[in-house]
C-alpha cells in the first residue's frame, strides 16, 4: 500500500498558503500539489469544490478527504489508522 496526499490549491488562496506552511516539513507520506487553475479538469474529476482540499490516497483510491485548513495531527491520525497493523 502506497499512501500519498494530494493537495488541491490555488495561488490566490490565502488558506492554501496557511496549509502549505503547515505541510512544509511534513514527510510522513509524499505530498502532490495540484493547482486547480492549471489543472481544472483534474480538480473537477476529483469533485474539488473548495481549496485547500487534501485527499489521502492509496495508489488511485481515495481514503480520506479534508476541505479547508487541516491540522497536521488530523492527517497523521488518518495515516496511522491506515498503516497500523
């Protein structure tokens, strides 16, 4: 199982900048940033309605989704839940 975090964001989004700062030293799983203005089709296909939106995935499958600024502890708890035996 390969977990990664997809982070939907936009350059003009203040909360996205806050989330970016929080994720600066996050190295629990890889983080894939996706700009919704440059990747509108992908954002639409993923049903992204607001930014920031974080989607924890196992390969291609969505495990968990958060909209708005999300504390790192919440993300890490979800990762622990999925990776603990």
